[in-house]
C-alpha cells in the first residue's frame, strides 16, 4: 500500500494519467517475418507505422524503409528540417538538442569530469 492513504481520486487519476502512454503516439515495426532485431539492422525493409489509440496499437501507414519511418515518426519533412508544428520551418522540436546550444542541466558541468586529474 501507499504511504499516503488519504490520496484523493483526482490526485490518483492525475498521477495515473502522467504514467500512461499519450494517445496518438507513433511507432514503427518491420513488416518482415522473423525475430525482432534493431531497426537499423535491415534499413531497406518496409515498415508499418502504428498509432496508439489509448487501448491498442492500430495500423496507420506503410512506409518504404527505415529512413521514411524516421521521417514519419519525428515529423521530418522532405527537406530534412524538423518542424515543431508541421508548418513553421526553423523552429526545433521540443526535446531534441539544438546545435550550438548546451543541453539543459549541463551548463555547470565540465566535460570529462569523471576522469581523475593528472
């Protein structure tokens, strides 16, 4: 049991919703038979793009290869520019590193701090 036995139903529902997979999330799976291997192992095989509807993964599209699957999953359009909302070029997608800018949480840490000084 939880330590906080007085948790309200609304608090529990909010905590549960944060853990759940978001509706509309996409994933790509290989269409080839056989054991599951990394997506990069067979980059020329077709992929099935599946969308999560809140209860199950449903087929959404079929793409020709690994590169096309990555473009579909991450919103990369034909010119290779990642767009945050699909219509505004030049704005980075939240969560992806921006070239020339430090990663959040790493500003005060020197690179290689795990090594002993000589």
